């Protein structure tokens, strides 16, 4: 049996199988819901209005996911594994129920916020429990398995959303989540233990940092509702100021949101978090792809949903393929991933804004661009996440696990907010010309963080290689001495 096959068989051994399935099923629920909403959102707006608030469906969802991610460790210590998952499941069900009956966009946004909170718990608990349930050699496999659930979501989510959207019954798409989530809750109740093996002490919440983190996203989102450039710039300026205050707070506060010294430029964690953030922001424009495909290319909701899901399919494919890589192969994956993401976005720049030539050729370019974008993110993703856990101080391992979803959720929310800003400013609601203009500027501007991530990833990898070589030489000198 090859080393790769052995790694997966160990993950699904009798000892680990129940935990692996439960953790991955929670993320599958979170991811499937995301693709259902992306697919049906154009139909929702057509029915109850609120196009200017389009991006807020993702922004509020992910902002509340940040809160759920940050609170997951406390929930785990209070309620234990089983109670934590059941609490998250109940909140998620409440949000789906509100969305099912929402008469207007503000009510729908309330339901999305609750879905985000419950989903954030599910997402963060899965990552946070990896280092508690599996040995370190299985961490990359476990992370790849969890992320592979987005691949399942690409098959299930657009199908559910697209079918109900074409039947003009988008509410039933949310309603279907109610029995599915209840079934997941029953599975959790049967499989997960009631309490942790080792009780962890409670610690205060980093309330100030959470307020600054979520506030920064909401400020950018609020600015995105305006078509005046000065208001947009003011939102960005306030958000940057809030992030600087947050960084200072992490250095001085007794209670931190991230592992110790994670935001110091000299820390290995700083480069890892920055690359993760830029990669997720780079894919933020994905939110508007179904809307643009339906209005500029005449695609049905079902087809637009599946085309958009190509990004998640590419992400899953590359992450599963690269999860067993080590050493220089893993380093090269981290560096080349952002470059592939940028190539995908630039291809979308030439295929989404204007339909030209034969339709099948144009749509093929869109599918390829989205696949490349997702492939670029997934290529180095398991190694970025594994290195976060490895580089974190031993006493901050649990905080590091939760921080993965905090950073990912923050980047996704910020990416959605920025996409909404660009789309509204470019006139996405002003007919086909405005939609085409919005598509052009989104894909052009969102290639910038992807290209910036290439440079930061290269610096991070080189610094790690130098550190590793220095440590090896030091160990050799000590053994000879």
C-alpha cells in the first residue's frame, strides 16, 4: 500500500471513522448552504427586491460566522463536543426557518445572520477538533477531507438551488435544509462524546478584537451601498484604522483573538495568515458570477449555479491531490497557487463581461477561469493550515485551530463587501451595460490581491527554509560537539 493510500486508510480506521465523518458532514452542511444561496439569490432579489443589498447576504452570513468561529472554543469548553454541535445545529435551523418565510430582504438578512452564526460554529468546531482527535501526521488529510466537502457542495448546492429557482420556489430550497440539518443533529447525538477527555479552563473573550474585526467588514459593506466614490473611500479608511487598532490590541491585551505574536511581521504566522486572507479575498467576486451569467449570458439559474461551482470543484481537486505533498513540493504549491488564481481571474476578465463568438466557447472560458481560480487556492491550502497549527505555540494550538476559520471567514466577508462596493459603484443594477462594467472592474481589481499573495507566499516559504536550514545546522553542531 502506498503512503498516500495508507494516510487515507488511517483517517478512516475504526478509531477515527466516526469523528472524520461527523466533522466533514458539518462542513458539508455549511458549504452546501452557501452554494444553494449563491444559486437562488438572483431569484430571491427578483421576488422580494433588494439588489443593492445583494452582497450583504454573504457579508452578514460570514460576519456572523466570524463570531461563531471565535466563540467555538468557549462553546466547546462549556458544552462539550456533542452539546457544541447540537447548539450550532439548532441555531442553523432557526436561521433557515426565518429565510424560508422571509417576506422582505431585511427579514431574509436576519435569517442569514443566524445561519452564519450556526454555520460558523460548525465550521470552526471541525478545524478546532482536528488536533484534539487525530495525530499530527493525519492533520493534512483531515483538513483536505473537510475542505473536500466543498466539492460535494458543488454537486448538491447548485442542483437544489437551481431546481427550486427555476420552479420559482426558492423558499423551498431553504425549507429543505430543515430536515437535512435535523438529520445531522441526530447523527451528532449518536456519535460524538458528551465531554472532552481533558477539560480546558475557560478564558475571557477578546470582545474588543471581535468588535473591531466585524466592524471593519460592516463599515466597508455600508460604504458599498453608495455609488459615490468618496463614501466608498471613507469606508475603506475607517476599516483600515480599525484593523490597525485591532493589531495593537493583540499586542497589548491579556486576552487575544489569535495565537501569541501572530500579527508581528517577524512571526511565521503573520505571512501564513496574510496569504490565506489574500487568496480568499481574490475569490470574493465569485458571489456575483451567477447574477452576471444569467443577465449577460442568458444562463438558467441551474446552469449558472453549476458553472459557478467550478471554482469549488477546482479547489477540492487540487487540495485532495496536494494534501500528501511534503518539503519542497508543499513549498512550491504555496507559492504557485496564488499565481494560478490570478491567471483564472484574468481569464474571467476576458470572458464574463462580454459574450463574444460562439456561446459554448465563451462559457468554456468562464468554466476554465473559475476552475483555475479555485485550483490555485486549494493547491497550497492544506499546507498553509497545517503550518498554522505547527507554528503556533503549544498553549495556543486550540486558539490556532479556531483562528483558521476566523481568518477565512473575515477574508470571505471582506471579499464579498469589496465585490459589492465595486459592483454598485460600477452600476451593476443599471442594465446589461452596468453589469458588464461591474464584471470587468471586479475581475481586474480582484487579481491584485492574488498577485500580491504570490510575493508574500514566496517570502514566507523562503523564511521557513532559512529557519529550517539554520536549525538543522545547529542540531548538527550540537551532535558533533
